């Protein structure tokens, strides 16, 4: 048994022993990681409930930077998956993708094409060759601006795929608070089942934790039954300690997921930031019993990177966090690379990237 302690907070945040993985055959590994028939209900776990604001949960948080860096540097080499097992993990990754288009030149037709790809993310002949011809496989969600929520809801009707809307003045989050709430409410009325909000970074950078809590609480209330992913914009929070504190405050205020980035910052998702956020999720579960999801976004564009994040999720939080209820990857081009890798697994040949359109 090994244990790594990276984040401490007055005895409140402790590392959980991580059992050493026993060797497994590729078929066994693939069976455990492979995507199963998705639940038609997008959320099957107990929803996080907001806790009273208590700065004692995070005031004394410290991050051991050197230990964190060692952890993320050594993990991929010690926990690698190959061949059949890798194909299984990649199929599971597809079921956790929030397939995204957030461009200024988006159109309704582009969104409809994206939704069609979300419904059929991998060519049927490849699925048949992988033994998946009789299984349903689709992405975790489709993520769009509010303008296209109704279009996506219509295109995905009957598929069980939820629509996620970016909101609250995405990506900067600098519009008036009242307008942020109205935008959330409008997206929910149009059928969004998930809302990706952006926090006000100023609250973090100036240490106004009560204001961040109040903001997140208001977002959660405005969303109603729609699940809320809190985007921290970690590349703009300056320190890992700020990332840890912002993660805890947003979960305390009722966030269903914490998410790294908008994808528009100079630095987006990184394994180092991920490790800190996952340790906060672990600490929050230990305190409250509620499981909060995690979503890396921005720069997750290759199958290898997706595998690295999956390994980190499993090592830090356990098998439950490989499912779309608790793990999403915000991406636009990742799916094409995963399909290329699956084709290589089946045929032994790499396909040109442009042969795998995503929308």
C-alpha cells in the first residue's frame, strides 16, 4: 500500500491509501473499463447538497508542490493500458465526453451535425469489429452556447443525451450578476439539463470567499433541477492553493461538478491542477458523503491525454469516477483522435484525421 499526502488543511484533508494495482489480463481490463449501455437517466447518483459556509474547511489549505509534481510525473508510466484494454478504456472515455462547439461562427446546422456525431460517435463497422455491435454508445453530453440549446435539444430528442449550456457570461463571466441568473434560467427553459457556469475570478484572487460562495449558491438555485458544473478558470487563479480553495467553496455551495477551464484561457486543464481538484473532491466526500464530479476542459485533444486523465481519476477517486455521472471531458477534437486510435487497433493502420468529422 502506498499513500501520498499533497494537500493538508488542519487535519481535515487527508490522503486515502491507494492500493497497488494487481496485474490483469487485457480482456479482464477491457471488461472492467469498457463502456456499458448508458443509463437513459443522465444522473444516477445522489446530488450534492449545499453546506453552510464555513471558512474553516479551507482557511489552512496548503499544497505540497514538489509531491504533487512527482505524483503526476510518475503516474502515466506506472499505470499504462495497452491493446484490448486500451480500446476498452477509450470506448469508456467516449461515453464521458461533453462534445463541444463554442465558436463565434457556430450555426444551427453545425450544432445538428455535432449532435449526430454525439449519437453515433464511432463508425458501426469499428464497433462491430470491437464486439460492440449490440451495444449503445454515445457521448456524455453536447455542450453549446445558449443560442443553440433549443436546436441541440431538438436534434437529440429520444437519445438520452443531455444538452449542456455554457452560461453566466462565458468565458469571462463579467456581466452583471442578475443577467447571469437570467441566462441560466433561459437555458433551463430551453431544455438544458446541465449548466456550465463561470465563477468570478476576482472573488478568488482577492480572497472574497463568502462572495464566491454566495455567487455559486445563486447559480445552483437558478439552475433548479439542471446540474451545475462550476468552471474555475484555473489558469487565471495564479496558485494551486487558490485552485484548492475555490474548488472547496464551489462544492460547499452546491456545485455538482468542478471544471478546470473554459478552454479560452492561456493555460487550461493540466494534470497538476487536476490532482489538486481531485484531492478536494475526496476531502469533500469525506466530510459530507456527497460525490462531486470532475471535468477537465481545454487542451484534451488526444487519446493518450484522455487515458492519462482516466488513470488519474481511477487512482485518486476510484472506479466510480470513470462514469459520466462523475467524470466528463470537455473537448471538440478529442473524439476524432479516439476514433483514429480505435481504427488502428482494428486494422493496424492509422487513418487521416480529416476522415473523422465531429461536426
